[in-house]
């Protein structure tokens, strides 16, 4: 297994994909305090297996993600564990914006007029990165929106809650080789009138495997069983 | 009106039909508190499938009831809920699977019947595989989310004879699993039959 540290800037509007080896962490930090990054996750050696929103939420009795919780696959495995989070709430319910929604929200932002400041959208970014790994439209399922809080009122109404601390960061640890796809593009419910995603910093580190007392493993008995299934993989 | 299709789907069984644009689908919860896990696809392009996230954010509400527009991943409407005597349907809880039952309840639950197996079996008739299984609608199922972000599988809000009715906004493939889950209250601990009616009003 590769033992490396890596640092990179996720530019405004950028799509990104990389296979995160087992027991490596990906940390995203947001110096601006207003980022939203869409995250898609697949089992790297069998991308038919992917992050499953419903299975993740119902197993952990939660509608959002934060430290101590994990992203589960549709096969009952842990793809990514959230080992640190200074943000406190990452949205799982809102999905991602496409070209039509982006145009409605921000107006035209073409390459011809804006060059590389053009308005990129999450769906198109995801499809480009997916295609680099042999994936396509059929693989486009629910994503997590990092750094974004969306609450559900008693009536069921969904509400975007703006703002988190500048410098907020989240660290995700891969529990198997995971294809991570990111898109640094606006959240579909963000009411800000202008297209202006901030730069986000990425770092990757090799870390020890989770111990028996790992907070993500012991936060719920369901997580313990998902870890057991994951660690039993060949 | 005489329904084109009037089927009783037994507990734990599946059902699939192609609705023609303008047709209505009425699902009747015959004995009450029965989760009906349902997937929708454009009949002519299965890649344009029901998109729970888009339906939630564009409808502005987590729960589905009369007036809700069920959208495909293209953004175009697939169906509209035109009548609902239950009042609330879930679209976050997804379908039970052998593997998620292991995680949620016990590693020895792998053998139990699950909605995802029904989806895979019925989907195979239409050329659908696991890649095509998106987050589904759970008619008659209650998965409340609190403002603090808590999520639970609560007892059903439905009762005997409640129904929900949808209008197809284009030709729509419907794939249903009449949920066999025995490990939580989504079926009132006792899976029961439902009735599926397809008609032109």
C-alpha cells in the first residue's frame, strides 16, 4: 500500500476523483466558511457497490453526517468513516444541481465569456469524473453535500441553513479502497445570488487501521456490524 | 370506470407494470400499515428514473402527499400524487436488503426476504440491474426526521383501506416490492397484501 502524504487545492467549480487507499484519510478544509462540496463514493475495485444514502441514514438513525458516523455502501460495508469534523452537519438529503438549475440560479456562465471561471455544475462534473472510471449516468445516485446544513422542519419543509466557521474541516478515512468523486460547485438550495464557490484545500494521509475502540466503530452497534462485515472482506 | 389492471399483491411479493401517460395508479393499503416500496422509470429511457433528492428539494418537502410531483433525474415529472388518504409517504428510508438487515439487526439476518431482492428479480425482466436501483418511495411508511436531524422508522400512519393515487405524466415503468420486513414496525410487524389498480379516469 502506498504510504504518502498529498496536498492539493480543489479550485472553485472543479470536479475531482481519486482512489483513496484503505486506511488513508482525505481531509477537506474550507478557509472561507462558505464552501459546499458534493461527494460521491464507490468501492474502487467493484464500483457497482456505492454509497447508499438510505442505508447509511437508517442504520445510524440520523438525517445528517458528522464525526463518529460513517458512509455505508448498499452492501452493508463501511466505505468512509468520519474521523474528525469541526463543521457538525453535512447534508445528505438535497442531491446536486444540474445545468438547468444552475442556469436558473445564476444565469448563463459560459466558457466563451468566462473561460475557466465558467459556471460548472455538480451533475456535469460528476459525469465527467465518473467516465474516467468507466461509470456513467446509471451510477449517478445520492451524494453527500459536505459543509452544508439542511434541516427538516416538523412540517417536512426543508430549509438551507447558511454559514459555518471559516477554517471548518472534515476528515474521512477509507475502510476499503474507495473511489472518491468531488465537485466544488454550489449547493442546489443555496440562495446566494451569485456563482462563487470558494477554493477548498485537500490533504491525504496514511493512518493506522481503526482499533476496537474506534469512535466510528463504537458509536452504534450497527456501525460495529458494518465494520465487521467490511473487515471480513477478502 | 373499469380498471385496466386490478391486482392484489400478496405480502412480500412484487408487481410491475408500464403506465401509459395519463393513466392513474391507485395503491390500496388493504389491511393497514403496509410499506409499498416503489421505483419509477421513464418507460423509454430507464436512465431517467425517480430521483428522491430532486423531488424533495424541488418540492421543498421531505414527505410526499397530494400535489407532490415525483421527478426523474432529468428534472422532468414522472408522476403526480393526485389523491392520498394517508397523508404522508416516505422517500428517504430506501428499501430493505439482506445486507442492510445484517447491519441494522444482526449478522445472521442475511437469509431473510427483502425488498431489494424483489427489485433485482423484477428489474431483471426489464433489463435493470443493481446500478439502476435508486432511492425509492415507500408508500404508507412513516420515517420522521426531526429538526435536530434525528431519523427513525416509526409505526405506520396508514390504516386499513387507505389509498394513494398517482397520475403518470409520461409512460412510466413501475416496480413494486410489497415489503417483507419483519424486523421493524414499517409493516406493523405483520406484512399484508395491497391492491394495485390501473385505470384511465
